[in-house]
C-alpha cells in the first residue's frame, strides 16, 4: 500500500516541480521576450492604459501622453511649439516615437523602462498602486538639450533644404545642447492610434530614399576630410613638431610606392616657397603638407591619438544607437598619407567630431557626451542626475592650447574676422571626397569649432551631405561654416 502511495506522491511532486519550472521559465526567463512581442496585445493594452512619463528639455515638453476615449486610454503626442511649427520634427531624432503599430525608437526606446514605469526603482510605487488601485504612471526623462540652440540648429539645415546634422556640446561637462538631423519627420503621425494614419506614415517614411527617420548625428559616419587634420596635428605636436616647423608646399604629393597623387584644393601651391610652416599649412588646409607630416609622424602615433579622442574605442553611451567611428586600416605609408587628411577609410559620426572639438576646447580632457540630464519618478522625485565624467586626458593641455591657436588662424582665414558678435571662434573646415567617382561627386562639407576660443562654452560639428545643393565646388567654409556660426551664436546668446 505504501509503495503505490509513494509513487503517486512522487508523480504529483514531479508534476508540481514541472509546473513551477515552466511558470518560472515563462514569467522570468521569457518575460522580456514575450513582453516585447508585438503580437502581445495584453502588453499593448497595459502600456497604452498607463500614463507614460514626459520627455522634456529645459522645461519644454517634447513628448507626453494625453487621455483618449478609446480602449487605449492614452495617446502619445509630440507637442508643437506655436513659435516653431516644425518643432516636433526638430526633436524627432532625439525623442523617437512610441507607436501602437510600429514599436519605439530614440529615447522612447532606450528609456522605455523609466517612461512606462517598469524600472526596478519604481517597485515600491507599483506595489502601492496595485494595493490602492491608483492608476500607474511612468517616470520622466529630462534631456540636456537647449531648446533654442536645437531649434536654430534644425532651422539652419532645414530652411536651406540640406541633408545633414549639427551637434553642439558644452565642453566642460559633455552635455549635448543640440542634436539636429535633416531631413526629419513628424513622430505624431507614426504614433497615431488610427492604423490607417500610422501605417501610411510608416510606409511613406521607411520608403523615402532620403531616410528621414535616420538620426545622422549618431547613426551615420562620413569621411571627415580636413577636419581630421586636428588629429594629425595633435599627434605631430605631441611628438615634438612645432607650428614653425616646415613641410612641403608643393601643389601635389605622390604617395609612397604608388603613382597616385594627392593635391591641394584647386591644385594650388601652399604659399610662395618650396616649403611652408605648419601654421600656414593648417591655416590654408594644405593637403600635401599634412600628407608629409602624417607619414613622418607615423601610423602608430596617429592611431593612438585618434583613440585618445574616442575614435576606434568604446562607443559613448548617449543613450541612443551610435555608429562606430574609425580610422580604418593603415597598411602602408600610402594609406597613412591618405588617412592623415581624413580620407581613405577614416569615418566619423557628427557626434564624434563634436567630441573632438569639445576635447580641444576643454584643454585636452575628453568628457563623456551626455544627453540625459535627469531621470525622475512620477512625483518628480529625482532618480538620477548626470554628473560630468572625464574619460581621459586625450592630449596635453599645451598641445590643446597650440591647436586652439591654429584653429583661430584657420577661422580667420575662412571668415576674415574670425569671430561672431565679437566673440573669437576656433575652427577647422573640411571638404570630404566620397563615392565611387569622387571627382564628379559633390563633396560632404564639414565645420568643427568652439567659442569663445579662450574660454569655451560651446563646441559644434556640422556636416552637410553632398555640398548641400550638389555643387562640385562646395567647401566646408562656404556651406557648413555659416550654419556652425549661427549655432554658436545661439548657444552664447540664449533664447
């Protein structure tokens, strides 16, 4: 009798263990997968029945939830500032969208746990909500963005019809003041609860060859052209080169071991003699001098300096998807010569180039770029606040000071005055070849800068794809620089 009972008991215990194990597997191990499954309508009903937290910038609401009279109780909206009818599009690369039909992107995705209230730090509140029957609410995300600077950055690109990006950073803290990308889109259309509206918007935007949903500031990489000469110069200065040292002034340079020649812009000589100083070569952005200097400095020094600035290293957690910036392969001196002027396989995001400018502005100390100023609970209690994070001393302060002087000379050569509203700017322009047929393809145009030059408060990087209007004669000085100066002025003057 005992034996049959024992067998039944063992069988029941085995079934209980299996039941507990399968429940744990579903509720714990597969919980995230099942929750994120777009076919899980219970999760959708739950999340859209909950008041999602706000995304904001300096008191301006960028994303919020408003009540509806449907089973999905809240509609995600991206408010439009009456003064700036395109404001939702200006912030879309940052906020992203929160859609019933098309998931999430941007901060709506990366900060979803805070915004929907499922973050572990809200456990006690969720427990109280469950006991009291109080409607659950999500937390808030406060960005570092300066609304006025962001709007100016976006408008400067959009009103010209340019495809490109602007990033502005506060050098001393790493806080991102602006992150604009054009063309952009209105996230309200994708977030609409009406499937016809949402799907039509999604189809239109995802099939658009101009890729308006792409955040070019962090997700696109480009050859940096002559803006990379600040890295080449930093490596050379650290190895003992001075602004008075001389290099070739020839209009063209034959790469070692090849018949390939690199030319100065317009095929001109760099000055009047056979040689030119580093100061003059930097001021005039002479390719041949930098090819020679880069080869003499060496691949290891160039790569080490680039890595110290954040290139080819761990990507910064902004938090948004960030493409890897790279120097690329440098197999021989010919490759080194091309890389020294920001061509060949060198590729940077606009965010990375802004970090480079900000690092020089900050005396050579590279700060981690930050997009989140504060995370808040539903009752506005502070969960976390950003603190300036020094990553490393990328270059000695003496090298940063010399680079600043060289960039001041470059700005004076480009703009004449070298200042905006009486404030001195330090800058470097870039005109980057790209494509299968570079000589017949409009170049990408760059501008990196910071100001005031001797007490920097803002650093910027501007990229305009394909010369803006497709002109083969486009340059960083003529296309990207005016945008950068306007953004600098906005950051210094405020809204």
